[in-house]
C-alpha cells in the first residue's frame, strides 16, 4: 500500500494527516515533509495516524527524529493513533513516555488549546508586571 500525506494548520497547530503504511519504502516521504514543515517554522505538530495500517522501525525513527527536530525549537510533536497494533509498538518501545498519544484529533486539539492558553499570559497579568 502507498502512503498518502497531507497537512493543514489550525490554531497555531500543524496537523499532518497520514494514510497507509509507514515503512522503509515510504518513511522518507514523511521525513521530508516533517523537515520541510519545521524549516518553515511549524514547531507544533500533530501527526494524525488514524488511517495508518502499518508502522515499522524506520517509521518510528522518522517520528522520533521529527520530535527531536521540533524540540530544538521548544516545539512538540504529538500523535493521534487508534490502531491497537501500532499502539502496542509504542508501548513496547517505551515511546508512550515521550510522545503525547491521543485517541482523536479533536482530543489532541483541545489539549493543545488548553496548553497554549495556559502558557499565554492574559493582558491583566502583563499590566501587573
């Protein structure tokens, strides 16, 4: 199966939609997209893997590499993953400790908006400083 990639921005969050298989043959395309997005200043990424059927070690490496890349800019790379087989890979490798993994894009966006508003001082706090 092939890999389909797309991306769009919502509320200062770039959502990368991935469909298909992320393996040794297709992972370089995902890597290139993540590098391009970071190079263009997108440091808050959500990789939506709801339609991913397969993930191998190469794909895991691309996601970890993307996370390292955004973290150098104080950014984040989080995942939406509902496939039990793929979730098990993250659990076995211990990567659930370094990635935020959500059951839906809506859940991840809500958390992102809550974190963003908590990190942004409101105008009253700015006046008191």
